[in-house]
C-alpha cells in the first residue's frame, strides 16, 4: 500500500540551509583539505586588512579564492590579473553565500620561481620611478678617507675587504656596521644601517654587500626597503653583492656596482694607489732636480774658490780701486769736454740771437718810436697831433709831443 505525501515527508530528514551548508563544508574539507589548483588570476583585490580576494579560472570554469593576510605576508611577488599561478589550500564553503571557494595557504607563479618573479616586478616598478637613472647616481670619491661597511661581521666578504685595506698605508678609516645579510630580518637591518651611517658626518663612502650565494641567500638585497634606503642615502654607495654573475636590486640602485666585495675594496684604494705612484714620481723628480741644483751650485762655488779674487783678495781689491780712480778721471774729462762743447754752442746761439734782435739797430744810430700804450709806430699815420710818443735811442728814451704829422708819398 502506497504511503501518502505527508507520510513520506515525515520519514525524511529535513535540513535547514545552515545545516546542509555545514554538511557540504565538512564533506569538501575532508576530501580537499590540501589541494593544488592551477589557474589564471582575475578580479584581483587586496583589502585594507591585508586579505587578498581573487578568482582562479581556466577556459571553462572558475573558483573563488581567499588568501588571508597571515598567510600571504611572506609572499615575495605581487599577484595581479592575468598571472598564471599554482595555489595550495583547502576547499570549503562560505556559509553566508553558500559558495564554495579555496582558502589559499601558498601561491607560486607557474613557469617562473616566486623570487625571480618578485625580482622582475620590483625591478620594473623601481625603474619606472627613476631609481636606476644615471642622473641620480652620486660620484664615487676619488680619494675616500672614511668608509662605512654594511655586512656580516663573520662573513668572507668583510675579511676579503680588510685584506685589501691592510695592504695599504693611506690611513684609511673603516667603520663596520654589523648586520645579518640573510633571513627575514636581514633587509630591515641593512636599511637601518644605511640610514644610521648617513647620520655620521665624516663618512665619504658606504659599501653594502656580502659574499656569493643562491637567489634565496641574496634575497635581502632584493627587498624594496633596502632599495629605498640606498636611493635616499646622501653618501655615495657601492653595492658589492655576491659574484660577478649575481645581480640584485641593490646593484641597480647603488651609485656603483662592484662585481665582488674584493672589487669594491679595490675600487676604494685604486686612486690611492695611483696617487701614491705619482707621489713617488714627484719625489724622484724633485730629488733629481735638487741634486742638479746642488751640483751646479757646488761647481759654481768651486769656480769662485779657484778664481784670482779669492786667491789674492787684497791685490784684487787694489786693482779694483785703481780701476775706479781711472774711470773717475775718464768721467771727469768726459764731462769737462761735454761742458765746453755745450758752452761753445750756447755762445754761438747767443751771437745769432743778438744779430737778429731789433735792438741791434740802435747800435748803428737808429731809433724806435712807440705810442703812449707802448705800441710800435711804423707809419706816420699811426700818430695823432697832440699825442705823446716815446723814442728809444742807443742809450736812453726821449718823450715828446706830436705837433705836426707829415706823410711821405
């Protein structure tokens, strides 16, 4: 006998929405507690809380994903839309929406390591900001005297640099700021050390680096915090990280990239070496010059010692005295002759002037007549009846009054 509909319903368990959701969640979490899922990121969003929300999709399906802040804080690269990734996590249900999703615990880029991708992403971003621009790089001092080094106090890098510095005698002052160069806290210690050293006025140069290692070992020098500290340093910085084939973000931002810590030390003392060589050349040239001068003066002194004046000084003085007397007589005779010649020429000129003088005619019986103002009268018409005139004779002057004027034709 068939049961009625109410009887069938009474025999079945009826779930609430929350109850069936919990059941589904339990089934999913027990079956997919740790699953790897590959897909393309879309709808990427980073919340102010630090949580990351996105969708993983392929050509025919998609799944919502959540990457909580406590799990993504060690993520090296920056996820973005279109990036192919592989995520590991647990599949569960978001009760409020009844939506299944994956709670990501770890994420890796597909086909490219996370560190390598993070390196490329940061390099591209900082390059766009101009942190690698040659125009902002500071000149490395030619002759640095005080040098700060940021590295591990126990690593091979500092020992290699000290070997170079100890061979030199330039009086270099080296300050080691010990830091960790590997591990989670290394980048913060390195950036803090750079900032601290910039507070020391005497420093001419800073070297930041470590010995070689894997990409993971060198990662502290690829962190943005280190790049920012290098870029804001007022003191020139040499980056000396790893080996020649190793490139880090610090190398691009620094004012000079040395292939190795040893090469950085060689860069510091390079100009000091050439300076020392030039000093040696100058010293040798100066010694040769002084020796040449001393030799010439010594020969001159020997010549003076052998000359007649030093061998018979009194006789030489008497000869000089006699020569002075002779020159004095010659000078007196010369001056006497000059004076006589000048006197004779003067007398000749006096005779010529007297012959040309208008007063000379008075000696021959002639006279000269002037008006009252002393003007010379050359013609009769210059005078007037009644005017007083003066007539100069050979001896004396005659004053007279004009009573008549007669002009000759």
